[in-house]
């Protein structure tokens, strides 16, 4: 079977009862070798998914913000070992013993800052939370204790939101304008925004149904329950609210093509130098433990031992996703960039479609 046939089969299987719609893109050596929109953008209105549909990106926002930070590092406007207080003097969260540790830019990029997502509902976390300014949100975050000494552990959380605040300060603007300047304009990206402009192309959002039943159309707010017991409450309509804080960790919307342009720049060198790219895709947490076979780079999880991680891709692959229903990976060995965007949470993030697409690309032989 060809690559296209394998991917088509993976997508068709997922559309039976696991996801409502998706866009899947594959680039090799900077050239598109697969692009397909499939299923429905709105099931109840029977509207087909378009390849240029706009998705709520959730944590796919993170590598975009990280890329802007790395560009500023190359320009000498910021350094990886700069303390956050150089740019946000008031961002001084304490440890349990009331000490104020130094949080560096690299700690934020690698999620070793001590900031987590275990937060009260007074903090905005991207898809949910109070409608306040970005600065006010970060000031509230700074008033909470850190979970651990920066640099000593890894924990997913609000680190990239803080980097968004840093970017806005350096640019003397909001975060949208900073990203426009350093990432979107250089790549010709037009649709990626914190507030959707073209609502006609915005996908309707669905969540996993109970006990393996078909996806359900989301209310607002809506709580999605995962099979392992984890649940998350989100607000699909938040992406239309111009007053919501511009979350650098989970707030953007955009097309799959836009996201691919950013991710594939790590293969093509369209934004960063080869030196910076090598650094960005390497192990940046050293021996800090995460999960078996995986470390962390500056933009996502890094595969260090595919056997231990039970992964199909080679060592050196960097991957992550977004809670609204997306996943991606960069395989520098085979020069592949693969992106799956869906309108179904959580199946599109970590469900069978993710592993079926990975298998189709990495285990199916030659495309």
C-alpha cells in the first residue's frame, strides 16, 4: 500500500465512531506529500470538513510561542538563561519555604519551572477561566506557590503562558502582534489568531462520548471525560471573545496549513538557523525524569528510546499535541513532519487515530 492508501484507511476507520472530522498533513523534505480534509466540520448540519478549516489549537499554541522566543534569542533580545524577572519584575512566585527562586527562560521552555496546571479557577488556562487581561492572569499566577524548585523536575503547566507575557513586553504590544512579527509574517501565515476572524471556517467542537459511544456536540461550558478518569471543562465559545487573555499555552486558533508551516520550519530552516534548530530539537532537561524513553526538547517530547516508549518512530523524533483534538510529530531522521488536526477532544489528541496515523507513516514501508 502507498502512504496515501495507508493514511486514508486510518482516517476512514476513525470516522466510523471516534472522530467527527479531521485534516491530516504530511511533509517530507519541506514538500507536501499528503493533505486531506475528511469527515464533517459540523455533523448536525452535515457540513464537510475543509482542508482550510480553522481549529481551536489548544497546546499546539505552545511550539508557536516557543519558536518566537527562539527567534528573539537569535536576535540577541533575550537569552535562555535570563531570569523571567528581567522582563516581568513582578513575576516572583515562591516555593513552599517562601524562598523566591530564579525562573529562567529555559525553565519555561522545558516545563521545568515549577508551574503546573493544578490551579484554582481564578486563573485562566486558555480554554477556560476568567476573562481578564494577560498581565492580570500572570499576576494571579505569580501569587501562587511553585510546585518545586525550578530545574529539578518536569511538570506540564502554565510556563508557555508566562513566555507569552515576556514576548508581549519585549515587543511592546499584545502577544498576537509579537507572534505576527516574529513568526506569522515571515511564514505568510494569515489565519492563526487568538480570536477567530473567519467564523464560517471555524470547526464545530465535539467531545468523546461516554464509554466509547460516538462523539457528542459540545455545550458551553462542556466537560469531557477520558477513559483513564481524567476530565477537563472547556469553553468552545471562548475563541470568539476578544477580551479573553491571549494564552501562549493554549489560546490560538488556526488552520492545519498554518500549523504545518511553523512545525516544518524546523525541517526547512525557514525561520531559525541550523544551530538553533539542532538545539531546539535536542534533550533540554538532561536527566530530569519524565516518562520511559522520552525526554523534552524546547518544543515537545523527545524520543530517546523508542523501544522503552513503545513508539514506532526513530529516536530523535519530537512530538506533542493539543487537547481540543490534535497531535503532531517531527522526524528529523526521515525528514518528515506529520500533523493531525481534529474537532474531537480527546480522541484526536491521544486516541487510536493518533497511533494509526503514526503507524501508517512510520511502519508502512515506503510512501
